[in-house]
């Protein structure tokens, strides 16, 4: 009797397993859609106007203002980022309230590394009306460091400077050029 019951249980388990095995038939297009959904942004924002402020001595000071027609949030990725496919206008204010404006037609902000990748018609205009133009520029927020390997032009009152590649602090006081040209004043 026990052998017969074990034999029936064995057949039932086998039938159940075979049924499960053959009932798991997904359409390949359904499987592909899962991958597409994982590549989609987790959020989307339009006409954003973000203000970054700092609270010091019972007063609030505006440090930066980010304006963009569209932002895509990919924080659902292993290497999280925010994409600005229609560009940005970033207004950065120093301690004296002087504004520097940074524009580009495309940008990506990598959350984990605090690096901003600006691309296509990148322009930085200082409050002193100096202007830097390049096709790609990286900004490391933690180090407050700007760099590129692309050609650039820096318009100043003393005349234009140009070259391929540079790195600098955010105020352009420690400006190191890789390849350069233009008008320079030399101290004797």
C-alpha cells in the first residue's frame, strides 16, 4: 500500500512539474519589453527651475539656479544620473552675489560622482563679461574643478585665448592650458 501511494505521489509530482514547465511560455516581445522598461527614466520633469540656497546667520543666500525645459531622472540605474536632453541654464552666485551663467544644449549630472557633463555650445559668462566657449566641459562639484579636452576660446578684456584642453578651479584663477594660443601679457 505504501509503495502504491508513493508511486501515485511520484506521478502527481511529475505531472505537476511538467505542467509548470510547459505553461511558462513567454512571447519574446514581452521579454524584450521588460528590458525596455528598465532602461526608461524613473521620472520626468518639464520646465524646471531649481534653486539651491544656503542658510547662514539667519539669512538665506541663493547659491545657484538651474533652469531646463526637460529633465529625465535615471536614479533607478546602478550608476544613477539625471539627463537634460534640451539643455540647461545654470546661474551660479559667489559670496558677493556676482552671477556666472553656464549654458549648454545638453547635460548629464552623475549623482554618485557629482560630475556634470555639459555638451554642445557650452558657454560660461562671468559677471566681468569674460566668456568661455567649448563643445564639452566637465564640472566636478566636490572639487569645484572644471576641465575639457576639447577646443575652447576664452574671451577676456586683454584679448582672446584659445587652445585644446584645460583644467581650472571654478573661478579660473588656477587655469592650466594643455595647448594654447592667443594674446598673453607677460611680466618682466
